[in-house]
């Protein structure tokens, strides 16, 4: 591989890193991002790193590491949206680096670079950087663990230690199910290549022991917060064990749908989710999967490819069979998807390249049409500028990347991703976040009434207000709670329109400001159309109770 080829892919990676950094300079979105941000904020306010509090109560769901990382950055940079988003962004880049290293070591440098390009330009990676999904951390930690365990086959014992550390970090973000994408690939690879002795190698059993050693801070935290206090009410009952929830209910309970948190499964969910989430590469990925059914294509792959395919396949099947499914779960195996797609891309001949360039043209046209219509109907202030920038980027891609070759597909796909990220991060999301009343109210309160003692009345989902408002936010679940706190100096309450009407009949109320609200993570046509938006908007208020 010559310097020119290396430079081409490195420039694309640098461009993707630069544009994806735009996500750092806008707000934190509800529900999960704002909820987790508020919980990390509570760690700093209460100076308590072992007990997690959300919505004004003890919180038991995800493990601690996501919150510890965010709180550490709050400690360094202050409590802000930027400080919350920065570690997520940096860990995403670390994941891309580990992906490059793994693909380079198994195949070659070109495959490593193309895999990193595909990963960084996948749509759901970009939106999850904006939305601050915990799955970005899990993706990086599982991939780093796979890389170090792969190196541990023939190299230093320290790779076992590093692999176990990163596997433990993944567990401390999501739970023990994350060991499936880490170990499933290795076990199936050993079985297929008849390396049965690997299963009994002491180093792998030491690796498992080390994982449990590294997760002891989580076990200690759960034990002291919940197991030592069976009187605490969690999931509407007492006697809840944090350790049992960690090892069973949060993982197997969700999979079998018999735990405290339930869902509705659809076996085809991740098939159609991948179609949009892995854009602009999803068609190529599905073609690569179909292509693997031909024996001659399997024979030409490196034996270690079994590890990549098995890790992705087993995890995908488990997710599909689970009754609890969310789109961002699929991010965990995007690195494997990226390698699979990169390998397939490099094998495409002229006929295949022409077919995919035609598909790419259709995707470009659809994206341009849909985003232009969205910009016009939504009516954000700079919608003309957004369309001009998008059209300019797309025209440049077709002018600069020419010819029936792999580089053309890659270059144009990257510019499609760049256009999408600029559109979403600079224009659409900032405009939509104006209707996230919690963050708007919290920001207004911090700027105009910094000494306020903020509270939320009878509303459980005030995540962004909790994060953006100054200091600790009290949750008042009824009017007895309000009576207890109403004499608090500078008390300012965040209430819905329905609650405000009731409040006015019981107290003298001074309305400080009003804010429009829509659940912007669940967009609807009526909200997206500026002419019908008022029909679906709710209103929240900041009030002083006198």
C-alpha cells in the first residue's frame, strides 16, 4: 500500500472526526442522555460516588461506570453539556482506533483504515455521539477487550490483563451480557479451527477471574446502596437486592422478559433497524452477508474472520430473540459490521461497483429530497442555508470522486455522512431542542435566577430540567411535599400546564416564564410541520409559590 492510499483514508477519517465534533456544542437530549447527565451531576453535588440518585430517589438500572466517567469530566471542566458529551466523543474515537488496530493485525492496514472510516461515518454512531448513548462506551470497551485477547494468543500476559480490564469496563456500563460479543467469537473460532486446547488454557481462566476482580467497585456500590438497606423502595417494592439485579434481573430478566423492566420483542427488529442505523453502508453490509453463503468467498478469508463473523452473528441473534429491544443496542457490533463491509468492498469487481454506485446515487437523491422537505416544513431559521450547504457537499462529492472504483464509493459515502452530520448537528437538532422545555427552563433559571432552589411538581420525566437547573432539583410528588418545601427561600417550581391550573386554585402563584414542550426523541409529522406544530405542543412553567 503506497502513501497516497494511506493519506486518502486518513484524510477522510480526519474529516469525519472534525465534523462529528460539532455534536459537542449543542444541548443534551432527553430521555436517556439528560437522565444520565443529571445523575452524574448528583454525584458531584452530593459528593457521593457509590450511591446513584435519579428523579430524586435511589436509582437501580445501569451500572455505575457511565456516571463515574461523566462525573469525572464534570469535576475537571464543570457541569455542562460539553463536559458531558466530551468523554463519549473521545471514547468513540478510541473505539475507531482499536478497530483499525484489530483489522490491521488480522488483515492489513488498508482494511483497518477502511473499517475505521465505515465505523465513524455510520449514521447511528454519529447520532449516538450527539445523543450520548452508553452504547458508545460499550462498543469501545468490548472492541478493546477483543483486540487485547486476540493479541494475547501469542504475546505478553499483559494483554490478558488489558483485555480483562476493558471487558470489566463494558460490564460496568451495561452488565454481564456484554461478555457475549467478547467471548463468543473466540470460542467459535477455536472450535472451527480445532484449537480445543485453548478452552483449557490457564490464561483464559485467569482472564475471567480478573474480570470479576475489576468489577468489585460496582459490586461494593450495589451492596452498600441496596443489599444493606432492604427497607428501600425500588421498583415499587422493598427487599430488592442490587447484586441480584446486576447479575440476573437486568440481563436475563430482560432477555426472558420476566424481570422488573419489560419490553416487547420483534425478531425482525434489528434487521430493519440496521438498514437505517448503518447508513450509508447498510446495503453493502447485507450484500456482504449474502455473499458469504458462497463457499469460495469463505475460503478466501483469513481464519480469524470466523471470530469477527461469529461475534456479530451470535450477538445479533441474541438481540433479535430478546423481548427487550432498543435501536442503539446494535451499535455494539458496528465494529464487526465495519470489518465485514470493508472486506467485501475491496473484493468488488467492475460489475458490482457499478451496481452499488447506482444504489448510492438513489440514496443521495432520497436523502437530499427528504432533508430539503424536512428543512422547509420544519421552518428552522436557516433552512435555506442548510439546503445550500447540503447540496454543495453532495455536488462536490460527485465532482471530486469519480470513476468506477472502491475509492469513489467510499469517498461519496463519507461525504453523504458528513452532510447528514452537519445538517443534524448544526441545524436540525438545535432547532428541535428549543422545544425541550426542561433544558430551556433550566437554562433560563440558571441565567436569570441563579440563587433559585429548583423543584419539580408531580412530573417524573423532568430529566433535562434536572440537569440544566442550578444546584440540586427537588422532586415533589404531591401537595404534601410542596407544603413541606413551600417556605424554602427562592423556591421555583417546574410544572405542567395541567398542574399549574390546579396549583392556582390552592396557592398564590407567580409565573416567571413559560416554555413549549414536545418529546423530540419521538418525532411526528404534526410536530415536524410548522403549520400543525402548535396542535401537539404542551406547555411547562416556572412558578414561585407564595
